[in-house]
DNA sequence: TAGATTGTTAATCGATTAACAATC
DNA sequence: TAGATTGTTAATCGATTAACAATC
């Protein structure tokens, strides 16, 4: 099975689309329905499904509930995944309060910062000093971390996460983290996203 | 010239790396230096450069300042690019206060919401009611928009933006916007990013 | 049954990598 | 000059698309 990165992103999109279709009353879907809903081709949908061993009925399409269940399995939705957020600047704070994670069975277990004025043991999501990060990750067996510190601190925070057993990192710092280990890093670079748009806007104006 | 999407993302990374290298005192770089700094290959760097007509010196590599200048040109850094933010939830607010855009010559011109308690004409970045969005975009010739509203409102906001002349959209709403026009949309889906990490963490545990 | 859709194989397309002549 | 690096062409690799037999 050679599932590439794009394939998994598409599976995620299919899942989102399926949940919407389900709420619209769909009981079964065809590969072309999902293709339309996610902007790809029906061949691509079937190909992706076959990579994950997801099968439907010839002539009858796919059962929506079955598909959702299988995708929930793929993304481990039957378990709650705990995440730590390091760095409570604008982005970190926003993520701390973000309501969208819950429905994806993701729980922010704690946040960390170096600024003592932000510490808070009693809030729903406790905020601890950075020094406690490694210990907390180990004790609570956290596997996911968000890095939302300034870029100069990012590599250092990453090292602590890596050493303590974090397996997946969402990095908002606008630098590429040095990573020889098996830790998976997804980068979100807001400046770069807008810069990228500017490129296309300029390109469109020229033509 | 067939510049693909990945190529432009890499150019953005090269630019970032170059700025860091410059601050370290680098005057010239070789394609292999940039490859190391951005995690790609030297052949890829040279290929990307050639697509943009960027040339260096055989045997002498590339001049750092020249490269930075050419990339600033590509991304229109000599102009200030105005952006509107629609939706002042957690993410919208964070972006409104985000300091990282300035150095990329991106300026948040105004924000919009439906909640009147958020309106503010006097703040550095004014906050207006959603009804004024179209008018503001047209009058100020805004080309870039950020959508950080709940998913049910996203398509509607997008339509207003499109109609008013926005050319590039950064969309945080976890839905795929219907887009037949020439507007470029970059999607950031935080749930999906974490979900994606979960997949790899689970896959790693199994093996 | 006839018609439509899946699942998979083969063909195509595009992007990355390797190789190397040009040349500083 | 000899050695090293660019710029580009050709080869490889991988992902997407097309096609179609199987079958419900």
C-alpha cells in the first residue's frame, strides 16, 4: 500500500464532505458525488479508497455511514488525542480557545509559556511554565504538540518535545525545523500563505 | 515557463533562508547551501531558479543580495499589500494582532464582523459591520481577503469578496469554497492539520 | 436483463533527480 | 590551468487519469 501524503489529505476531505452529506440526508454516495464535493475526480476517489481497502458496491455506490466509520477508524476518532500548545502569543491563545478541535476528538491537555503572568493551574486548560513541558509530556503520554513560539525559540521547544516522546508537531514558527527523527511535522506559515497569494494576484494582473 | 505551485512555495522558503543567511553574514551562496537550508536538493534549487530566470555565476554561486532582491520582486515586496479580515473569532482576532505580516509588506486594512460589540472605528485597524465589506473592498481596491468566519457563513462572505474584486483568499473555514472564478484560494484547516498528524502517529505506532 | 458503477490495470502526465557540457 | 559550480537536457520516478472487465 503506497499511500502518499496527498491521498491522506483527500481522505480527510472526503470525511468532511461525507459528514455534510450525511446531515443532508444522504444514505449512499457514488464516487462521483464525493469527487464533486471535494473537487477531484471519481477515479481518484476510487483509487484512494482502494489504497485503504475501502470497498463499495458495484452499481450501488458506498454506504455513507460505513464510509464515515472507516475514516474515523483511519484517523483514530474512537480515541481522544491529547495535544500540548507551547507559546501563548496571538496564535497560541487562539488555538487554546478554538472550539473546532473537540468534534475531531482532539483535546488540548495543557499550554506552556515562559511568561509567568500567563501561568494558571486552575483554568480548564492549565497553563504551565515551559520548564515543565518535558515532564508533562512524559507523564501524560502526549503524542501531539503545537509550536506557536517566536522562531528563535522554536527549535529548542522542538527538541524538548522530541526528547519527551512527541510524535507529531504542528509548527507555526516561520522556520524549518531540523528533523532527523521520525517525528512528523506539519508547518503552517501565515506570512508565507499570504505571500503566496500575492504572487498569484500579481501574476494575474500581468496577464 | 511552467512554474508549479510547489515551486513557488519553495521560492518562498529560499527567500526566508536567504534572509537568515544574510543576517549570518553570507554574501554569496551555492545551490547546495540553499538546498540544505530548505531541505531540498541542489538540482531542485537550480531548476526552480531557472524557471524564474534567476541566474548565478558558474563556479561562484549566487549573490545573496541579488537573490533576495529578485525574490522580493517576485512577491511584490516593493508594494504594500492590503488585506481585509472577515470574522473576528479566535483566529480572526489573532491575525488582527499578528505582528508577522508587516515585515512581509502586508497590511491589515480593516476587519469585519456581524457582532456590533466588536465594531471600532478608532482602533489602528478599524472593525466594521459585515454590510460594509463590499464597499470597503471596492473603495480601497483590496485584493486580498482572509475568511475566518464559521463555516456556514464562509461561502456567503466569499461571494461578497469575489464580487467586489478580491483576487486572493486565505480561508480558515473548514469547508471547500465553491470557486469557478479566477480567485486563488489557499485553505488552512486546523482540525485537518491535527487529524493528519494523528494519522501518522497511529501509523507509526502500528509498525 | 440492461444499465450503471466499482475496482484495478495500463497509459499519461508532471515533477524531481541525475548527469554533464559549458564556463568562470 | 585545474577544479568546481551552474544551467539545462535527458532519465527517472510517482501520482493522476483513462479505460474497461467484473458485477450488482
